[in-house]
C-alpha cells in the first residue's frame, strides 16, 4: 500500500443473513451471485484491505450480524468516531450521525 493512497475504513453491518458478506464478495472478490450461497456466517469481524478505483484503499470490516456480536460493536474501540450511513434497499443513502 502506497503512503499516497487515500485510505477509508468501511464497516459492513446489519442483521445476520442480510447479505453483507455476499455483497463484499461480489463487489471486491469477483464472486458471481450464485457462488455466495456457499458462504457461511461471519463470526465476529473479518478484516481486509482492498484497492478500489485506483488510489483508494478500503479498510473493510465485515461484521457478523448475530445479536451477541452486535451488542458489542459500538462499545468496542474498533467502532468509535464513526460517520454512519444508513443503506436500505430501494432507498437513498442518508447520514445517521457524525
């Protein structure tokens, strides 16, 4: 990773089984949709760095959606000082808070 690359942290969060890992795999790992059926549930957090659109490096955090994990995410040091975006199928993106 070049020091001149712009770096952004991206959290993929949502309910268990909502398609976070499938979306990540299709967009960043060139999976085809039917191949995502074999992906299992994410346990805790899966972390990776992905170069995207040339000079942008995304620090991806794919967060497991089980209730036991969700309760701890916002109190852990990993998820402080966030700018959240609420994404919903068929709706525009709107900021939740900064």
